């Protein structure tokens, strides 16, 4: 056997093999286009050489990485259990055990108490045994609670294998379905399940029906428009299976009767360009049922809520339930027998709005009536509807966290508003939330827009410009980065770091217009906003440019690449995880996953010269220049179906021969994983320890 290649501190070299790329009369020369061929032995050799170089360059932080890993692990109660979620005669939970990478799923008789007559229904550690990578994709309980359907992915490519298990015997059924995607929905016969398949480009485009014991599955829905993704789910009421097909800006919902799984689908409202809607189902005490619909119809930019009768659910029969509000964005709805819980955003913060659906009792007063916003304490926080398996219940469960408060699960009575803390995630190692403080700041962008920033630091951290800081951002797809607690982050805060989140345009924090102002040919606002937030942190004494780091992943990695090009002087170090940096080339390649549906987010450079020019003006790979850059740690996943590994690989190769500084430039590729990096929790902590060690070393000079 040949010796392993020596670890070296000489940067790897990817030879130039120029390829001309011509579009709209413009010619781009791409010297590293060849890195797209993962079957080329030279490609794998280059990625492995970069990995060895990264190991060598971080060798001096080995002690620090070990220390950080021990700190991270030391704050986690490794043997722990989630709050139980009740469904009829059973309650369900997940457990983790010290030394095990993955969770175990179990159940016990409702009300029995922890540890009483518990049964393991699925142990991820058993499924993951011998695998380099494991990710549970779906876990769906049959209506009679005697079966589960579960799927998993063993290489990070997100193509999953679907299995079925008899919970009374603990034995898997012989049925097995390959090449499935996220989304499962049982019919009420407990024998039929609906699932999703992806196409060759990883677009979920079909919904199929499988009957246990029958080898011949039936195609139920096929989406031929490549802008649209198909999904399937089951309403909490158990009275509807919902098949949705959605592009970035248009949606269409089909309904399936779970009592008659072979029946034809019914469309709610045929697709109309830029009409978005989603549905939930409610059945009243009198047995009458109706749909609740969240929609942007009739110029409801921030969405409103409508109702419709089940027998005629089309738009012509929609009736307003909760009107459009200019200052409140409706994100989602959850229907229960007693109330509708509306997930909303106001002033950049999430909130839960409870609206009654059943007639109030005669002795109800205004104070106990069902029309209230759930009160939250912190100035910046995150809240969400948690595991609520039952439709007919007198309370609902929600999650809550902030930058200083660990994740908590609460049950709140619909009628009285009385709240019970069910569980707060324990944080070991002497953590005291009183030692930390959070604040909401506002930065002024180049065009005058006010950009919110969520900040957390220790109370004793000096705010005189000497503190190291890490600024995190995303800013795409109307996805909001809300202020949440991280026990891992404490390792930075306790070393005097300031941590901040830039709530930039392109995200959804301040409503639909916030998103619209950061996509397509307004995309540059995203980058300008992040720069404005960084400048504000420096100007107000939270940090200084020579001690400021930035971090983002995927589309947030695009952000990292863009700001590194635009303002390399503003950041000392940048972490770009699975970064989408080769935007011009990728958005012209219709054979790649996501490309066509992404045109509504980024523009279509294949067919539209104006989009081509605009994207080219900010695409990080295309705008690398001969100048000094921040220190960079870049990650990739060889099996990543969302951002292909070659985007970060090409970017690093180009930076190596173009930039003029001697600062650190590292590429770490997971050779057996995908978009999310390592899968096991200990592997995730080790990976995080590496990232934190890089940041601490680059921003403070400390190596221990």
C-alpha cells in the first residue's frame, strides 16, 4: 500500500485549463471550469490536497480545537429527552444518549410519566451503524399509530430510501421505495401513503401513492413546469391530504381525500402568476368543515387570511377572515378545533396571534376571549409553533428562545392564556443568562433604509472598539435569520466576542417588501446592507474592522463572497460555508438542481442579457481581483445537491493565484456529505470547533 500523501503547508495548485463561456456577445474565460468533473481523478486529488493543506494550516490550533470541542460538549446534557407530544393514547418523544451521534425516537402511554412503559420506535444510531453519513428525511405515524414510515439519506445527496415499520412487532415490512424526497402523508386506511420523488436535477416533481404489499405504485401528481416544486402533507385535522406545487412566487394546491386515497384530486385555485396561497383545514364542533387560506391575493403584499367552503374552495368563494395589514406579515397558520394560531412578523420580530374559531362561553370576558398576541419578554427573540399532534385540544405548544435564553417549550391555554413551561433546554458548565445582554440596533444603508441588527455579548465585554466580533448574514429567499440561542456561541462570547445578526434585505424579517428589495436586480441591496451593519458595529464601538469577522452559508456564502470583493478592508476574517459563488455560470445550467426555479430569485442570465449583466456585476467568482482579501475559510460538500462542490473549489483556486495578500485561505471539502456538512452531533461539534478556532486565531491571535 502506498504511503499517504504528506501533510504540507504549501498551498495546493489547480492548473488553469481555460474554457471560453460565451453568452449575449460576452466572453468569459474560466480557467477552472474543469473542476466540475467529479469523475476526473485530478479533481478529487485537488480537493484532497486542499483538505490536507487545511489540516496543516490549522495544526497550530489543535489544542484550541480540542478545548472548544470539550467546552461545546460540556454545555450539553448529552443524555436528554424532548418534551413529549401527545396524540390520543400515546405520547411521543426523542432521546439522546451520551456517546451516541443520533437521536432515538420513542413513545409511552399518555400520562404514564417519563420512563414508564417506554418503547423505542426508531433508533437512528442503529440505522446509521457503519455509515459515514446519515440523515433522517421523514418520519410519519399512521393514523391508527400502529405503523411508521421513515426515510433516510446515507451520503448527503438527499435522495432517500423509504421504509415501513410495524410498531407492535418492531419489525420492518418488506416494502421499500428507493429515490424518494421529503414529504409523507398517510391515508386513513393505514395502508396507503403518499410520497414525493425528485427528478434527475433533484427537483421534487411527482407525488406517488403506495399501498402496503402492492409493488405497483400509482403516480398521483406530476409537475412538468421546471419552476415548480411539489410537496405533500396531511392536515392536523386528519381530514385532508394537501399536495402543493410552488415556484418562488406562485402556488397551486390540490386536495386529496384521505378516506378515499384513490379519488381524483381537487384543485383549490388554479395557478395564476404571482398568486401565492397555502391552506389548512378546520372542522367545527357541528361537523362543518372549511379551509383557511393564507394568500397575497388582491395586492395583499403582507398576506391576509381567507376562508372557503370545502365543496367550493376556489377564489371566487374566498371570504376575508383576517385582513391585510401594512405593518404585519402573515407567515403561516395552524388550525386547531378551538382557535387559529397565526405566525406573524411585526417590526422584524416573530409573534403568535391566537384567534378563536368556536363560539365563546357565555361567561367569557374580553380579557379571556380568543383574540390575543402571545406576550414575549426579550427585546429580540424567536418563537414558533412546536410539536402539536392533536387537533381537538384546549392548549397549544410553542417554542421560544432569544440570544440569551435557551430554547424553551411552553403550553398555553387557548381560553385563559395560562402558560406552563414544559421544558427548557439545559445548558451545563455554569451558564447564567444574567451574564449576557442583547440589544437591537439599526444601521442606515446606502439608500437610507434602516437595517435591524441583533447583538449579544457578555455584560463585561468592553464596547470601545477593542472586542472581536462576528457578524452573521443570509438575506435571500425571504428567509429570516431570527435571534436564537446557541450554547456553542458561548465559547466566543466568553472570550470577549460580540455576536451580531444582520437582518438584511432579501430576507423576510420586515415583510414581503423587505424580500422584494433584495432579489433580482435589487440584489445588491443585500450586500450593501451587510456592509452598512458592519460599519455601524465599528462606528458604535462594538468592534473594529481589524477584529471583525463575517460568516454565512449557501446563499449567505454568496453574501460572504460579494462583501469580500466589495469591502475586503472591512473584515479581518470570513467564513463562507458551501457558498453559492459561481452565480453566472450556475444560473445558465438548466441541468443543475434548482437552476430554473431559482430564476425567480436571481434572474435568468441564460435568456435575458440584462439579468446576465446584473448578475455578472456581483457574482463573487467573476469579480475576484488582484487585491488584498480577508482571511478565508471556505467549505464544500462533494455530494451537495444544492450548491455544487465546484463553486467553492473554483473560487478558492482563483483566489489563490489572484489575491495579493498572504492571509490564510483554506478550503475544507466533506468528501462523504452534502449541503449540511457532517451529520452526527459529535462530528458537527468538531466541525464547529474548527470554525471557531479559525475565527479566534484570526481575530485575536490566540491559539489556545
